[in-house]
């Protein structure tokens, strides 16, 4: 049995992992799906004040409060930035970081650093016009993501606006990511190219890479395949 902590990406809470978590528990694992502050059932009027450091601290607090060790910590999309920092801060608890089609933290840089000026201006305007929150996606934004209409509907039901400040806060890494024991899962649809954040770690001896024939939200589009892949990864050790 492996302890697996699941951290959802932008806009999502623990419910995003329901189908995957159930399968992992059936496979014998101890599974902890998390909802980060300001999201899902934890969305409050103060969500716009939540910072990236609050998300990192919340995961660290969960690991400590539940006395978890030898953890496989899985971060999807935006949550790769959180997962990388947690794993860097707590090697005594996190022994395997798993990045699911995710961004990765870069020391001193934020999620949007490296985006085009136009893209950053657009997101800043979205957040400013939405009370400090990054608006959740619209149904048409999921085109080409290997999702049925019902899966899109479920994903949107699980979505809330995302704390905007977290996109602009810089990451802090006590240990370089290259020293982590890590696996990066690359989703192949609609484009098979791996995220640019992961490219520098292709030669890192403690990193491995896996592909999943899915769009960016495999917990909805391919939960059985994702659960099977996570089970395989953690059993390999």
C-alpha cells in the first residue's frame, strides 16, 4: 500500500479526483484528495486574498496533521507548482512527486512568468474584472480535450473561480527539483509535446516520464487509465 495525496489544478477541488481515488483505494492505496484554500467547498469571500504560499502551507499542514510519510504527491496542472514546492520542503514526508500534465515551480518565478505579454495582460484583466479571482472555464474551452459533454458538465459543476494572486506569486524551492524522485505524466491530446517546464529534467537521473493518451483533464476523460497508471508508477517505487 502507498499513501497517495492528490492535489487538483486550477479551479478544482477534491471532487475532481472522485473516480480516480475510488479506483486507487480498490487497488489498496491510502488516498487523500485535497481541496486547496479558496477553491471548491473552501471557496469563501476571502478567496481573492489566498496566495501561493497558502496553498503550499495547506498541503504541508495536511501531511503533518495526518502524520503521513512515504507519500506519493500528485499535482495536476497548476498544482504542479504547489506539489514541487511541497516535495522540495518536506523530503522526509514526500518520497515521490508525480506531476500530471502540470506546470512546475521555477525558483523566484511565477506561473505566468514566460507567458506572452498579451497573455499576461488578458489574465490580469480577467482577474481584475472578477474581484481578484481567475474565472473558471467555459464549455467551449474544452474543445479537443477528449471530454464528453457529460464529462465537461461534471468538470464545470466541480469548478469554482481560482484565487488570482496564486498565478503571480514566485515559487520558493529549498531543494532543486532535479534532486526529487519524480515522475512527469504527459497527456498527449490535443498536442503531444511535453510542457516546457518539464524539458530541463529529461536527463535528471531521479526523474521518469510517462505518457497518457488523454486530454488535459484525465481524471474526467480517462479515470480508469489514469488510476491504473498511477498505481503502476507507485508500485514500481
